[in-house]
C-alpha cells in the first residue's frame, strides 16, 4: 500500500562549507531568498514562515 | 519541514515524498558563488512508513547513497554509509557522511528524536477546527501554547505553522542553537519529531528531550545522537525512561566524518 503524502519520517541533510578567506562574514546568509526558493522548488517545498537572529536564519517549509 | 542557514552551514529536513537530495548540487553551486566550498555532508533518516511511495532518488537507501556519491566532490573522501539496526524491525537509522578531513572532537552534538503511535488525545491538538478563521501562523501559535511546546525551551523564540486540515511545524531559535518539531497527527500513521543541538557545556538537553516526548506520549520513540558523549546518551536514555518507556535497543556506529552515532529505541511499557 502506498499512501503518499502521509510519510512522517523526515530526511535530514547537513552541509558544511569553508572559505579560504579568514573573514567569512554572513557567508551563506548572503544568498538571496529567490535562490533559496529555486532550490526548495527542486525539493518540492516552499517557505511558509521564517525567523532569524544575528546567528542564523530559519525557515518553516511546506510538507 | 525546516531549513536553517548559518554562515557556513545549511541544515534542511523535509518529510513526505520530498526529493531532498536534489538540493545537494544546487546548494554546493550557490555556496561556490560566495567562494565557499563544501567540506562535510551528513544525511540521516529513519525507516520510512511508506517506502514504496518515495520517489527517485529516495526509493531505497542504496539509491540515496549512490546519488550522494555521484553528487559530491571527490575530495570529500572520508565517506561511510551505514544502516544502524534496532530490535524494532521497522526502526533503523540510515546514515551517510562524508568530509574532507576526519572527524575530530566537536563541542556540538545533534539529537534527532522520532516518535510514532502518538497518544490520540494529544495528537488531536494538531488538527485545525474547520472554518476557525485563523491563518497558518495564528493557528500554529495556538497549538504551540495549547500543547506546551513553548515550554520545552522557554528561552527560545518560536516560529510555528499549522497546516490545514492538520499537521504542524515549528522552528525554535535560541542564540546560535536551533530546535525543531514536525507533526503528522493522522491516526494510524501518526508521527512527530524533535531535533536539537547541544553542546558539552549544556546540562539540560536531556530534559528538553523529555519535555518534547511528553508533548506526544508516543508508543515508540527513537533517539539518534551524533557526536555526543556516552554520558549524554545515557542521560537521554534515563530521561525517556522517566516517562515510563522501556529501552529496547542501543546500537552505535563510528563514522570517519561524523564521529559516533548512537541509536536508541524505546516503547511504552503498556
């Protein structure tokens, strides 16, 4: 039986990056929202809510 | 589902039939435009409830590993894929990790809690009332308060969302730490997850796990910790057992790029 859409168990991916420049600044947080949306489109998610602070940005996604 | 973007780290966690691994190449490419290069990757998941419903590249763990191997740079050479078993045949922990250098002790560790067979009365709190006049944000806020999710970490700022007709996701941020909860409350395949990051200097992470599990009173719980000390894993075990659950299995594996992953499963004593 396949009941698509009700799968609970998530898939989790963590990617870490580094830079030769010792001063990274805001790094990946510089990515514009449209670029993130394009990647999320491939995954089949969209942003439904967002919150950030001085350390990082968080997005609640659909699905 | 959730996405966290740090200056040098991206964490993305998605459920349903999402095609998460398709984000690997685009994220690597986007980072490169900022002169950032990938140095480590970790992919984890539990056992799908409906594996037949998963699309490419998620039809099997083997397919996921092959896809990852094909889509990461060769210099991430410390690689390992493993399925960590448990005594519950439907619960095993799938891990793929890769890095440019071997893992060395980190002060941070990750805790991933998966819960199934949620208490039906508690799960009902994650259903919207028809024509409630609320939007996803306001309904989510109400669920956060009604269920006590806001008391798991009272210091955190919460971003929550209630889906229609049911389901819930929240991200909590506390300084440089995140935690997240996702809920699929439908009876028969109810599921909730809690994830957080702890450091060796934190004393209350096991207590947070306990509070999160208590929100759902599930029939089955699994706790996967990555890079945590044995002592911390034991504290997690004690915290869940204090809720009346019995530890059914404790398995571990070593990953050259991620350190030790411990996978514990629990069921109710009923």
